[in-house]
C-alpha cells in the first residue's frame, strides 16, 4: 500500500469531523475570544478552513519562507466573515488537499520540505511528516481549541471520536 493510500482514510475522517465542528459556529460569535491573548473565533475558524491548503503547498513545493527576503508576501490565512464562507473555503481546500495527497508518489512524499524564515531553515523534514504534523495534527489541535470555544459559548458539540455529551440521550 502506498503512503498516500494509507493516509487518506485518516485524512477523510479528520476532515469530516472538522467540517461538522465548523458548521456549528454561530456567525454571531465571530468576534468572541476567551482571553485577550487568544485568537478570536473568526481568526480560529479562518485558520482551520485554510489549514488543508497546506497539503498541496507541501507536496507541490520544497519550502515555504514565512519572512521572504525578496519582499514577496508569505502565505496568509484568508479572513472569513461567515460560517457559510468558512465551510465553503474548508470544503474547497479539502478537495484540493485530498487530490494532492492521492496523487503523490511515495518518492514525492519522502522528499524533504523546509520551513524558512528570512531564507534560514527553521526545520526540514520529509513531506509526509509535514502532512502529519503541520497539516493533520495542527488541524486536530485547533479543532480541539474550537470545541472549547463552542462549549464556552454554549454551542452543542458534535460527536468526534465517540458520542459527545450533547448528542447523548
């Protein structure tokens, strides 16, 4: 079995769970944040909607510079203004991410990808490891953060890895 074929069932499961969580965000809570040092709900869900786009970027490029010396803009998270826009963006990014993963050979996934800042290598690892850590695990981390935001706003949580307290009788 190829690396991509082994990754896709987990990818599909996590993306389904993330979409179900994003769908619950009320537009009225976009300005809410639990603390002054925390992201707003809008910033968090915008980040979650855009995270899958890093899969194709990782597979198609060998590096990303977060502070390019040539004056070009580093990748930025698109700020989204409604739950409908968040879900639409997420869906579009998931389709592109899934296609990129499905089309990637084992050789491509074992190539090194680097995160740069001002041309300096901050980290380098195989593309498959970037997909697992910077895309999948990163998304799961922020989805968990979003469930706390939702709970604090009294929004019922979806079942993710088993029943949620809100979906049990």
